[in-house]
């Protein structure tokens, strides 16, 4: 007798977010739910034809992408940061505006490749992180030689001294502009996969004057305001919708990928 296993499909107002035979990881599923909420809101506001069909892979059509951009521009009202707010933000985050900062580090890469079980990969990386948080440098190097998917694994995961420009931007944001030394208490995500990172030493850079980075500070504050406003808007949409099988509030970022 064959057992029949029923796979639950996550939905937004009855629209499936994935195929019945597909099990997206939690963050991918949240991103799809956010996209679908916005797509449906665009239809409801007459910005997108009701004939637009949601895709099983969660990728919006070109028309839907444009309509969602129009929706966000119309619905999100972002305050202009004041000079004082910009200066306070700069003072609290001045390390981010340093030039010449260098970091010596090791890492263990759990590569995300086609067909890999992302949930199992993340679980393995998280267990490795927990084990190494209390270990010594030799334990990290041994683990890198055994588990890392990066060629640096042969050298105990050593990447040497690096500047921010030598790293993928999403990796650099997690490493530079911080004071942490030792095994970082979190997994670092990059386009290559999941990294367990050990910072060995840091060389501080020279902090640029506020006047030199005013535009960058303003852009960072606008981005922060945008993410906050989008989270709030998505929360309202989710409250008005029937959402099943996905926790939108747990999303790391509500931005469309």
C-alpha cells in the first residue's frame, strides 16, 4: 500500500506561491509572499491588468514589476532626513565611512549551488557556527580544511588581509565598519553561499569628514526609511489578506529581489 503524502502549498488570497512539488526555503517564501501582496495591491488599484498571472516561481512579469514600482511610489510617503538627523546617523555609524580599513580573516564557505538543499545547508552551517564560537583558532582552521567549499579551505580558510573593495559588497557590509574580532556570532550571506567568518585582526581606516560623505549618509537614511515604510505597508496588506503557510513578519528584508 502506497502512502500518500500531502504537501501544503503556501498562498496569498488563494494564489499559490510555489508548485506543489517545490519546497522553497523560508526567506525565499517570504520574498514571494511580499511580491504577491504588492502585485495584488497593484491590480486592486488599477495599476495592473487583472489578467496578469502570478508565476509559480515567484518572479513578477515585466508589467507587474512596473506596476509595483508605481504602487510603492504612490503609497510610501518618506520624510526628508534633516541635517541634524544626518549628523547623528553619521556620528553613530562613522566607522562605515572610513577609508583604508583592512581586515585579516578566515572563513568557511557553504556554497549554494544548483540543486542543493538550502535548508539542510543552512542547518549544517549554523551547527558549525555554534561549535566554533567557543573553539580556538586551530579548530576553525581544521573545520575549514574539512568543510569549506572555497579553495582557501586548503589553507585553513585563510583569506589574508582584505579591503572592502576586494570583497563582494554584501560580504563587505557584514565585515567592515564593525569592531568585532573572533568568530562572528552570525552567518554571513553572499552571492556564493553562507560563510562562517573568523576575524583575526583589524586595521582601522581614516574616517572621512561628514561634509565629504553627506550624500552617502543621506542615501543611507533614505534607504532605511524606505525599508521601514515598506515593512509597514506590507504589514497592512498582509492584515487585509488571507496569507497561509508563510510568516511575512519574519522577513529579513521586504525588498523585492
